[in-house]
C-alpha cells in the first residue's frame, strides 16, 4: 500500500447511494466530537442515517485516499453546535487503520476552504476529543482553533 501521507486524500460529497458504507463508519466513534454517534438510532437503516446527516449538516463528505478513490476510509462534516453558542464545528472519523497519519487534519484543511468559499464560514472549530478506550487523539495545531 502506498504511504497515505504522500498520496493525500479526496473528499467526495456524501451521497445516499453510499449509505451502507457510510453507516459502517458509525462503529468507529468520531475523533472530533460525537456527532455521528449521537445521531445514530439503534437498528436504523443506512439510508435513514445518511439522509438525517445530510439534512442536519452544512456539508457532509466521505474521505478517500487519492490512491484508492472508490474506498471510503472516513467521513467528515460541518455542524452547528447549539451547546457552544452555535459555533460551526468540524466533525470527522477515520477507520482505525488510517488514524494517526494526519489524514483528518488534511480533511479539516480541505473542509475549511470549502466552508469559506461555499458557505461563507470563516470561523470553523474542532471539538477536541480524546477517546481513551480506542486511543484516538486529534492533536491541536496552530491551524486549528480547538473548542473544549
């Protein structure tokens, strides 16, 4: 397999046709916030879950490697957090194999540009979450405003 860091990622607008692949990501809690987990209803179909996320979020995208653009390795979106004063928050998740390779930070940077040019959002935050059980951590960088 090619090195993910050098190959980069592609964001693809979430489509209901990919609902089952997208739903399978809910088994891996979000690295940033808990948006995907909080919206899943036990026993829900992939289509219902995906439609609700498309309805509730500003923009929802699947994350794929440029070297393998047909395989969904993660997902990300922008949502408004009413508990944080209606701030626009970036949420995302990656399959465990692809974590700790800066791919989610790359997704954030791409979404940040989309948010700025497509939605007029200049202040996008990340809700930093450390999941001790799964040892998942998204590091803070100087490019990311962290909301705790």
